[in-house]
C-alpha cells in the first residue's frame, strides 16, 4: 500500500497532495489549500507550483512546518512522506489539538522535481538561496576555486568516467572536511557550476516567504521539519540542526529527539555549514517566533556516488547541447533521480516509518509547556 505513495512524476505527486488535503477536510479538519504558481512550465507544459496545505486552526499559536522538495529530485521522497503523514492524520485526528496547526509545504522547487534536477530553472540550489535580509549574493567558499576543475569540467559526461582517484587525491591534499565544506557551502560567482546559490532571492523562495509573511502573524512557536535525501547510511535518518554544540537549544533537542540530533559540523558529522539555508532564512526574517528547526536527512548511497551523480547531471545540462524532453530523458537525470530516491522497497518503508516518528516527536515538542 505505502509503495503507491511514491509518484513517478511531478504532476501525479501534486494531484495526490491536493487530493490528500481534500480528504483531511472531509474527515473534519479545517484545511486551507494554496497554490503558489511559478512562471515556468513542466515537460508536458503543465503549471508548476509550490502547494501548501494548512491543517488546523488558522489562528493557532503553535505550528509544525513540514517542507519538502527544495532539492527537486528529493521531492519524490518528500512528497511520499507528506502523503503518508496526511494519511496518518486521517486515521488519528486526535494528534492535533485546538491551538496547534500543521503546514505542509509540498515541493519548494517544483521545476527541479518536474525536470529531474536538484536545482531550479536558474541552476540554483534553493537551499543556498535564502540568505538573510541584507546579505549580499556574492562570493564563494575558501577552496572552491581549487575544486572547480574537478567538479565542473566544461564538457559532456561519459558514462564510464571514474572520479574516485581524483577525489581521493584532492582529499589527501586539502583534507576531507575542508574539501567537503568547499564543495557544499554554496557559491555565488559561477552560475553554471555546482552549488550555485543564485544572484538574488529567486521566484519560488520569494513567493513562499511572502505567503509566510501573510500567514504566520499569530504563530508564536514553530517546529520546522525539512525533508532531504542523500547523506548518511542507507534508509537511516540524521537530524541536522544549525544550533551550536552544547548550547541550551542543542541540549534540549538532544534530550527530546535523541542522539540522531547532529550539528552541521564538517569535521565531526556527515554534514557541513551552508549559506542561504531554508531554516536560517526563516529564523532571520521572523526572529520573534520561537523556532526549532530540523533537517531530516535520509541516507541513500555513498557520498562519492552522490557527488558523481550531481557532477554528471550538471555537466550534461550545461554542456550536453540538448533541449527539452531530450535533455530530461538523458541517463544522467535518471541516475540522479535513482540516487536521491532509490527504487528500494526497504528504503521506502524505512523513510516513511522514521518520518512518522519524527513528526510525532515534533508535535509533542511544539506542545510542551516547559520548552527552554
């Protein structure tokens, strides 16, 4: 049954999300549904939109903000997770109390999901596009220039290419943590290169932030859960947070959510520090709200396989000289999708089960009266 939650294209995922919202309304939930359409089309000329379902009272002071698909192809897993959680709400409506609401944001990057890319129509990683107000969209991490030739060759990819030895050599020379940080932090100088954060706040993020400005007026406490895939052990989740290790917030979260909580430390963990991240963008714009932000990252394959799939797909897009459906159907895009959303029943079952656990923990946490 749960396998059916995983859609094969963006259109099916969006339709299922709207249908799930309607079903919640029919069983008695107060539901407000909104489509934030972008000025781009999908492969079948379909409208692309960020879909939002607010479940529960509009004047609730406590909110679970559940987001998915900021990295396009990761939206297939994120969409399935949200559909699964909405099914659980139908069966157990008592999960939601009178002063708490849930806001599901489906596919922040609909273009990337529809066209099987991780980035958006501007080649921008939208999880590097939410810079705080006043911060300039400029610069690149220390060391990015050193990895540029490895990451971004200006030629189409070949299927048999092998980058393992090049990657090992670079890591030995500069250190793995420094290399990982340089690659992933986000850069704002090379529009055709990997990890580009954009030249300004882009359309999708702008639409979402404007919607939030109009709808978070009465909210005092938010637990924000953002769904990702790619890093870590196959099917297992790591809960990534931006709070400093041993801070009061970090300690409280460890006590409630357990040892899966991990700071974005490139030396000690699987992750890295990023610029322009979604949650930092939220917290910087609504500082009076009590935020608890968690990125739920589900592992798929090795970090070298993930890196290779990202590198190969970007090379094809930038230097493959194909357009439209020919571009979308290339093997590099299919490999990218399968890397970030494995066709494994075991993996799919694991991420649904773990996502429900975190969702229920988040609901319990946001309703606690004695939170820090």
